C-alpha cells in the first residue's frame, strides 16, 4: 500500500491548519481546513443528489480539493494587497482597512494569481500523493485537476459548493462576531453562483441570517438548518482527548474528514461500495451534535458522568480548579483499557446506541423523507455493523483514532498509548489494517502489547 504513514500524517496536518481568511478577520478559534472540507463534502452530497450528479465522484472531489494545503498556504482574494506580517497592531489596522473594500485586479492580474495558486497547490498535492499506490494517486490527482479546471459538470458544481460552504461559515461568524463585511460577501457570492439550486441555497442563507424570516420553511431552508447544526462539530473537541489532557485536541469534524479519507484509501480494490462507505464515514459521528459519550464513561458513577457532560457542553460554568479535579479523576481511569464482561459490554453498547439514535432522529427530523431515511439507515449500518461497509468503517474509525493517538504520544510520551493497543487487539480483524498498524511501530517505536 505504499508509504501510507507519510500520507496520513499530511492529512492530519489539515486538522491544525487554520483558514487564512478567518485569521485575517480575527475570528477567535476559527475553523481549520479539515473542518471546512467535512461540511463542504456533506453539502456537495446533499445538493448534488438533487441534480442527478455522480455522487461518488462529487464526494471524492470535495474530499481531495484542499488536501494540497497541508504543505502550502490557503490564499484569499486580498493577499496581494496585504502587509507582509498580519499580527502586529499596525498591520491588523491595515488589514481591517483593506477588508472594508472589494479587492480590484485587472484580468491579467487575476489570471496570473489563479495560475500561480494552481501550480503551487498542484506541486504540493503531487508531493502528498507520491506515497500512495499508483492507482490511488492517479485517481486523486485526476479528480483534483478536474476540480481546478472545471472539466466535468461535477467539478463545476463542487467548485461552487466550495464557495457556498465558505459563504455559510462567513455568515455564521458575522452573526457571532460581526467582523465580516456582509455586503461584500453577498456581492461576492452573487457574482459566483450561476446554478439555480445554489442561488436558491444562497437565498435561504439570506433569509436565515439577514432577513430573519419566520414564515413557513422550504426544504432548502430545512437543509440549511441541518447544515448549521452539524457545523457545531467543527467546534466540538473530542471527549477522549479532553479526558487525557491533550492540548488543542482535534474536533469531531476533523476526525470525520480524516476517517473518510482513510476509508477511501483502504477500501480501494476491496470490493466494497465506496459511495455508501464514504457517505457513512461523513455521517458516522453526527449523533455527537447532541449526544456525547465514550465507552469508559459508562464505567463511571452517574454523578461523575453528569459532571463530565456539563463540563463538555457548558465549559464556562467550570472553574479551572473544578475542571482539573474532574480530569485528574478521569486520568486514573483512562490510563488503561477497561476490562469488561461480554454482558457489560453489550449493556454499555445498548445504552450508548439508544442515546445516539435519539440524537440522529432529532437532527434529521425536518429533512425530506428520502434523505432522512438514508442518513438514519447509513448511521445504523455503521453503528450496528449491519453491512460489510458498516463493519469495515468500524475498524477504519478505530484505526484513525489510533493514528491520532500515536501523534499525541509522539508529542508527549506520558500520553497513555497502551489502551489504543488494546482496542486494536480487541476490535480490528482486517489483516491489512493490522499490518498497517504494525508498520507504524517500525517508523515510530511505541512499544508492543
């Protein structure tokens, strides 16, 4: 399978790559590239299905379109006008002045800017893909080139979807922080969209954020509500890393994106339905919008579990001292894998399943019937392992968790890596996944079970 360690490590970099546009707007704790790709890909899937597009191609193209940014920088339309440094007080003032106006360039300047950006990102992408097997490398590179050049109807659609997700995120930040020049953003997006469906989507965003409409909602408005809700996963830190005191832990959206990429890579030539698998990977953590839980939590007392829930969902109500006390108690539990009987495991699974199922039902309640049923069915296939794709994704999910845990272990040798070895031994059955994990030990020794 080639040198997958290097490839997946580059994918991990996208989890920490803050989007430059939001940094310029001084957005606190802004989204990163992987979070943007996560929601953009779901948006491409949900709107693409209405247009009768090749959804597998749409999803893959959305997943790969920004991967080159792991090794290069994210560029904004304003970059040629900005000062070299943007962190000083004087520079921030200059940046704010620049952001007040629409950037104007000649046609030749625009062409040169686009060409340089494309070449820079293409070289970065080729370097990232160079460690993949030839067939995968060619597939991903061709999808990226199609996207950049707009060769297919899927590429032209996904290109606009990229801007649509960015526009939605900008309006969300505008509502929260008020730092976005809303009239410029609306002007920008209206110049870009020529697809009737996306024009309808933009109008729904205006109704939601500008006009504050309270009338009867259309299907596109309900879809927008769903996307806003799952956007919360861009901000939600994963409890398993919080409990282990990992600084700046990954978000749920980050993990979902990386899991989808890993599922794509490992399912190549495995006689699996990749379209179903990638959809499943994108939605497999959606229950976390409302329901947060980890396996070890169910071995704790009800009072401590309630304290943990509040700490995650209402962090402002917890003093650093109180938070420290809870984390210290959890540290004792999280240093080793819980040894549970089969009966106890089944009980914990059913408790978690019921809680998460209610969350998925609540989240999808107002979606059109066909889409609602598809998402719920995909989630259920994964959670209960009802299909080959569901069982496969369960193992990919664990593998991606392990790969992230390894990164934390490399940064801090006090990080408890042992439980992840135990989870691998208990739940991974696919030989090629076990071989991949074993190969990691040769690159970064971290002990054996």
